C-alpha cells in the first residue's frame, strides 16, 4: 500500500505542476490546510477517497486517473470482470474495489466496500462532495452519518449528503460488504 500511496502522490504533484495550480489553491479545493495537503503530496499521509474526489474535480480529471494513472477510454459501456476491479485502499479501515473506472464521463463512482471487523468501536469519518448511496451486500454494518447511527443488514440501504461526516463499522465480528455509489 505504501508504493500505491507514493504513486498517487507523484501523480498529484505532476498534475498540479502541469496545470499550474498552486499548493494553496489545491489545499483550498480539498478543504484542508496547506500543511495537510503537502503531507498528501509527499506520500507521508494516505489520501482519503473524498479528498481524491475533490482533487480530481479541482484538476478537472477523472478520480480513477489519480488512483490508477490511466484515463478512462470506454464511452458506450465498461465491464468489470471478477478480480479486475480497481483496488482503492484509500482508508486503513476499509477496502474499496472500484467498478466502472474505465467508463469515460461517468456520473457515478461505484465501489464495493469491505469493512473488516476491528478490535475497536472507534469510527474514522470521511467527508466528500456529492451524495452517497450504500446498499449492504453481506454482514451487519453500523453506519454513522452526522452523528446519527443506523444498523443495516443485507438488502438495506442508506443515502445521504456526503459532505456530512460519515463512517462505518462492521458488527458481529464478520466483514461487512456494501455497494457504495458516489454521485
């Protein structure tokens, strides 16, 4: 994961340089301090998916380009085969598998997210622009959105304003998996 973090950081520095965007402008677009932004660019801090999304919007590129280094090419459709999902381990508490990263101009970002059981009930929160729809596939999942808690089981879902702090916790000692669609 360390190499992946460094690769993403290098792409961000290169894009910012090519686009002639200052560190201050980039930090403002991501709603973080210049100090925190520089930690992202140096690879010292892992970059949450919400921040990557903000960077992609500021750089006017697809978020999957920041993550994978490849531009989406398919304009009519894109099939994601089992085992070929784009791995986006942007958060130590969750594993994101990106579906649809090769579809150019998509309006949504679909992920299958795995939340493994942890020894703590502490939840690390995310925030990003847009809306998020989460549909539980397996396991029992605690979802917290803006201090409101929900427990969801397979077949249940939640949709929310993703600018609100939100996070997830697997319950019952098993990995929970859900489909997340970020709009």
